[in-house]
RNA sequence: GGCGGCAUUGCCAAGUGGUAAGGCAACGGUCUGCAAAACCGUUAUUCACCGGUUCGAGUCCGGUUGCCGCCUCCA
C-alpha cells in the first residue's frame, strides 16, 4: 500500500510518490539557536523523526536535512545583552539542542547545515533572484518583490489583496510593496556582517532555507516540513525565492505539524505559557514526552498538562516492565520458532500498524496495535502453564520481534528495561520527595515479618508505604515496588 | 476584515458512507496470606445543534452555535 500524506499546498491527502522511486529527500526547518527549546520544538522534531524513521523502515533511502539558523536578530540581541559574541550563544544552544534531542530519541539528520557556513550560496541565490527580476536592491538591502512573483500565496492560500497590507507589517520606505521581504539586510554598527555585492550585510530570515535545501537536495525535492506557523510567511517566501531563482517546482509535499497547547491555548513565549524540554525531562522520564506526542496525530493540536505527561510516563513504565517480563520469560531461547495460537492476531496487528502509518503517519491509531501486542504478551506470560515450553517461548519471541519493529519506528522501547524502570522510579521519588533508602529499609523489615508469618506487622508496613505512595509487589523472586502517584 | 482548523464516553484520543480503535480513571472478577502488578469483563443506541443527500452519515452537503490557529518573531 502506498503512503498517503497530507500535503499543505494541495490541502488534502495525496499518494506519496517521491521523485526517485526508492529515494526520499526531505528538509525540515531547524531551530534558531538563541534559547532553550520548548516542547513545541519537541513536537515538531519528534513528528519528523518518526516520519524519517518510517520512510527508512519502508525501504527508502532518505536524505534528511535539518538546519541550524545561527544568524538572526534575536541571536544578536541576546549576544548584545550578555556582552558576548554571537558564536558563544549559538554554540551553547546547538549543544543544548543536541542534549534535548538525544533525551527524546530524536535522531540526527543526515546533514545539519548552519547559515553562517553558507553565506556564499546565499549571496549567489540572491543574485540569481535579482537577475530573474524578482528582487530589487534598495539602499544596502535586497527585497523580494512579491507582486512580481505570480504564485505568491499558493501555499498559505492567501492573496496579496486579502492581507491587510501595512496594518501589522513594519512600515519600511525602502520597500516597494509592504509585503516585500528582505533577502539581504544591510548591517548596522556592531552587528555581524559579510561582504556582498550590495555592501556589508547579512541574510534575511527566509533565504537560508532556500539556499541550503537546494544545495543538499536539489532544486526540486520531496518533502519540506515544519510547524504550522511556518506556512506563512516563512515557507511561502521560500517557495517564492526558490522558484523565482530556479523556475522549477520547489517542493512536492509540504508537511506541517500542529501546535502544543497549554490549557487549550497556543503555547508561546509571548504568552509566557511555555515549558522547555529540559523542564519536562528533568522531572519526567524523557521518553514519556515522546510517547505523549505519539498519542495525537501530528497535524492536530495537542494539549500538554501534568496529568497527560504523568499518564504517558505510566505507559512507558508499563511497556518497559512488559518488555522486562518478556525478556525474563524468553531467556536465552533462540528458536526455532514454532507456530502458536495467537500468531494470526499478532500479524493482523502488525499489518494494521503499517496501514495506519501509511495513512499520513497516524501514530495515534498505530499505537493501539502496539498496546494490543503488549497486552497479548502479558496475557501469554500470565497463562504460561497452559502452553508447552517451546510454544510459550516461541510466541513471546515472535511478539517481541514485532514490538521491536514498532518501537524502532516510534523511537521508543529501544533501551534496556531494567535501567529505564530504575530511572523512572528515581525520578518519581525525586518528584514526590520519597526517600528511596527508607523504602528499601521498610521493605526489608516487611519481608522479615512475612517470613515469620507476622502478617499484621507486614500489612502495617505495607499501609505505611502506601501512604507514602509506594505500591509493593510480592513476586517469587522477591518484593518489587513502584511509586503509585 | 481575510484564510484555515476543530467540536466523539468522566478524561485523553482514533475513526476510509455500512453500523463507535486504543489509553487513563471507575466498578466487578482471576491471581494473592491480604495486596500490588498483570490479565479477563463492564462502562458512548451515540458522535455540538438544525436541516438535506443516501437503502444507510460521526463520516458527504447547507446552515447555526462554541472553541482555536494563521495573517507580526514563532515548531
């Protein structure tokens, strides 16, 4: 079955047919590195990471480009405030970006270009646009002339007359039309600059993505992605620049992810209602944030809350503990695999998983199939005595294999269960102010009481632990515990 | 003002015109010394409202109401 994707420029789902049958070239707008990333960034990069992983799983050779914007007004402002060079700011936040992305299991892109390393390409591109008559020099600036480009507005579905030009756009006498946007900006004193045919200056906001995507992916490529907020003006302007320069279609499929909301309102810095990734991942196990993102289709808004992230963390705990139990049950069993009663059900779930992912990367729907397999695995473990040993192990081996495929696509369940479960316990304990040593001591004491069949005392201790939020589990291998709240 | 999106059980959330996935919570059960975990079962005759198309609509069309986003930096 072919993959279908919702293409913003078409306004509908379309069959995904890459330019070359077995190759996909995709570009996703990266971060402007002047501050810590928030969970809105997390959503975008997790969403496209899953798309990247899925396309590779489907057998495409994927070239994924995700840039760093390291020249920008906000970077300069931040550097001036702190009295440091812009490089200090950008290097710091690139490093923080990697820390966050790694914690979320977001893979590196194949190519991660920086704007400062592509000034020559940018200048050449601007020159080409000028030569083609779509841009003009005005003082030390260069502007793109939106009126001269017939397709302007085709991505965002706006017409120039509809946009209340001038109302909320900076009045600038250098521009011929209020919607014209800067390709090159003359540098003010104290700002970083590069020499150009138009004098000392720096690139405008949109031009870098046109220059870098084309350099690494060609003048027409398959997928361009980013948050919905980039549709206008950023991506609209990229189309104008690239098509104005090369006169071929820029991108075949435009993919845009929805926002993260807080209390049903867009999370944003200006509203002050944002969470950084670090704030969340220092408090909750990072994979919980990734799992949380998977629960809603990438194009829909998603509402972040403490309840939601807690629930997600609970699910992460569930699937890693299931994995732990599966590993224990399978042991060193290496096959050969035998048929087992539920095999058909397993295959059906895997098939449905892929069908859902084929349908515009519907992770929320596909997640149901993963849940079904985890539940099935636990069920088989519970009824282990009903199966001959080799069939019992074969079935779990088979299910584990399918779970791993799903986990690889989702970017979850890829870690060692014991250490994950331990980390989750540690984080919960920290969150709730629970003293882990005291818990261990009480459990030890209770075990002793149980050995002596002093159930009154053991229950007393259990109730005491319960009040602390600790649930204990007596198993043949000893007493395990987890934090309930 | 222009453009776009959304409204599904207590909560979160899928849903291709054919009779409502999955998760959380809750309740009952199996297991257990008692528990917990795990598993099983129960929990929307109904999908904001009003019309229409159709043998049949959460799903298509028209209208109403409410919420949200973009049009300014923004994932």
